[in-house]
C-alpha cells in the first residue's frame, strides 16, 4: 500500500482559519504576509533579513554550548555562522517522552524545508525551539502510549519537590521518570529495547524536562542536522534583551492594534487563538526561578525595560522575539500555532518590520498492517474511520449482516414504499386527509423496519467477537479517544513496533508541496 492523502477539510476538528490557510490562502492573506505555496515568498523573506554579524556570532556561540556535538549538527552550526544563512524554525512544548508524535513531524518538515532551500541557493539550517518557558506543567507531564494489544495507556511524571510552584516547565525536574511503566507497555514490541535505551539515555532521574526532552529528540532526529535552542539560556536572553526592551516601551501603543486584529478575525468569520483585551499582558518576568505575570501601572510596564533580560514574552509576542533572535525565513507550525501568527502579524509589523513565511507542518497517520487489512475487509477508508468507537462498531456491524437477510429487509422497505405511493395517489383523489394519514403511517412502518435492521447489525457484531475486537483496534489506532493519532500518541510505541529508522523513512516522504494529511503505511 502506497502513502495516500486526506484533505484536512475531511478530518474532524479542522478550523475554518486553518482550512482557508491550507486551501484558499487568498482569503486569509490579510493576516499573513507571505503565501507558503509561492516559492518567491522564501526568496523575498530571505532578502528582507538584515541580521547583524555580532548577533550571529553571539547566537552561534550560545547554540554551540547548548547542543551535544554530532557531525550533522556541528555542520549546521558552522553553516549558521556564515553570513547570509537563514533558519527554518519549528518548536514544541517540552512534553514527557517527546510529547505527541507530531513533534517529530515538525522536526522532519523543518529539516526537509531547510534542505530544499539550500538546494535552491538559499543556505538554510533547521532549528528546533524548545518551549521551556511555558508554565503549565499538567499539559506536558504525561504521554499516551499503546501496547501490543492496541490498548492505550497514559504515563505520567511527578515534579520533584524542589520544582513545585510557578516555574517554567523546562526547569522542572523529574526524580522518577516513568520508565518502568514504559517498559511494561512496550515489552512485546520487536524494537522495544532500542526505544527504552534511548529513553534511559535521555530521562536521567533528577534531570529537568527541557534537557531530557532535548536529549531524546537529539537521539531520534540524529540524521536531520537539527540545532536545538532553549530560550531560558541566559546567553540567549541577553541577545534578545534589546528587543524585549523595545517591546516593553511600545506595548501601550501596540495593545489597541492587537484588540483590533481580534475583531478583524472575528468579522472575517475566523477565531482568535488568544483572547486579547485592553488589560492583556504581553509579558512575564522570571523572578528567582519562578515565572510571574506582569501587571501594568498607569498603562505602562514600569521599570521592565531596565531588566529586559528577565522579561519573557507571552504566546503572541514570543514568535516575534524568536525571529529577532534568529534569521528566520520560515516557521513550521501546527493549526493552533498558525492561528497565533494571524494575531502576531501586527506585532511583527510594529516591532520587527519583517515576518517569516508561516508553513503548516507535515501531518501523518501511521497505518499498521493489521489496520490496513481491517479497513479493506470492512470496506472502509481512514477518513471514514475517524469517528467515535461506537459509531465505527456500527459501520463494521453492517458488513456482518447476512446479505440475504439484509436484502429481505431492504426489499420489504422498498415494496412498502412502492405500495404506499400507489395507495397515496388514489387516496389523494378520494380524500387528501386520508392520504396525509397514510404518509404518517408509512413513516412509522419504515422506522420500525430500519430499527430492525440496526438491531440485526448489532446482534451480528455481538455474535462475532473478533469483529468487535477489530473495530476496537481500528478506533484505538486511528482515532484514539476521539483524537487524531498524531495529536494523541507519542512516537515511541510506533518506533518500538517499526524501529528507530522509521524517522528516516518518514523524512523521505515529507512532501512540501502537498498540503494534505498523509496516510503512511508502516
């Protein structure tokens, strides 16, 4: 079976903004500066980047210190040090065990895009922004896995006592990573030992979430040449401090523009990813290791400009600060992140004067051999299987009803409808009131026949325990807990099933000119 495509508009939960960004960019062009489907966009942005040599030197020095040496990563750092080299950036919260599978898909897309631009004469390197400054630990302290029986399991980590409080998630330490539980879940999979070895190498007891996440991704993406960036690094915060000082001073004037942008999105029929009003703060402050919200005084952020290295941006300001820090030509994000950029565009305009090309990450559903056979057996497609498990079970049940019995019920319904139509014509001529009563009677009769067919299907499913288990497998693997697979499961069980080289296989199938969701047989 070859990889196939599903339009995002055929997937559950696709927002109107993301659908139009993907398939009708002209409709959302006022909220973004550059069409990602137009190759000229990248040349234009690369030409707009005026990146000072001293900033480049300081950046490369900081990133060299942050990254573990490896031949491909070292080559990317040397390339970044050269004048004119641009960055293709992506990023993700530092979730337990790598977070959802799409974390890897972001990295693959960024690496492929950087290589594509380099081949076209625009020297580029891929950079992965570790979202260590986020402060919502419950969002990142767990990971979902599946076992050899396609049963889902949530593994959860507890913060060390010393890490309690409003600390950035990247600094939170885990005394006992749930590696034993991971071993139990993956134990019957053929490549489990390789995966566990990578996790044990990365999640050392007492290490913080940011460092552990980075080490695991360094192992899994070892052939991509990714450079990792932790924005909590004091050296990087010092480089970004002039920008943050500028943002603090301009905040009072920028706030109305953000409020207006939210209204523009709403008026166009889209959603605003972040609620913004006159009191929304664009800043947080790192104070003694804790992330504290900032309150405005008299419409200004008093004294913040003098301590800009301690100031952190909120979700809308963060990408703009990121692209001051980096010579970013393109940012690779998911649907939610792309929605942020529709609001952040006004901040780019006010504070940076340029904006990168914003691109959607590659999206995959990994289709195991058993699921592929079941879809074929029950005459289903992946997109039709992305429904709640009970509804999927009903679809499977339809295929289990003996054709003769199903034909008899359908034939009876057709005959009744034909006879009622004939009688109705005669009654219309005799008494229209009686004809109406006959129509109501027909509805009750056909309802009962349809109800009998549904009962027959459910009984067939009950009698065929294998089919019931197969429906459960399809639901668990393709639409677990009513989520797309890539947004729910970690990549780790897929690697335990198919080997660590699955990452390299997926890289070969990243198609930058394909906007659709990809079904990839593994």
